[in-house]
C-alpha cells in the first residue's frame, strides 16, 4: 500500500502557492499544482520533480464549478484515495 499523501494547491504556480507546493513536496506529498496559468503550473511541477519531488500540473479556474469538478475527477483518477 502506498501511504503517499496527495495535496491539491490551487494558485500553486507562483508566489505563496508555489512556496506551499514546494514545501508539501519536500514532505513527500504528491503535489497537484493547480492554476489558471497552466504554463506556470508546469514550470513549478517540473521544478519540483527536478528536485526529486512528485508533482503534476493541472489547469483550474476555481470561479467555475465545472473546472473545479474536472480537477477533482482528474486528481481522483491519479490518486483514488482522494
């Protein structure tokens, strides 16, 4: 059984969200870097994985219910324990 935690960080591509993403990855969590700016989210996820952490980038607009639901479904497929 895999005990790795999954953390979804909205606004995780830059600033405080990026710092939170990096900190969670350093604790061993799989970090979902969720942001409207998918390019920046990918940069953050790539930086985390380049340092040995686990991260994926996903696009989300938290102001749109359909976008949040799509994020949840994608994360659930990636990490069924969510």
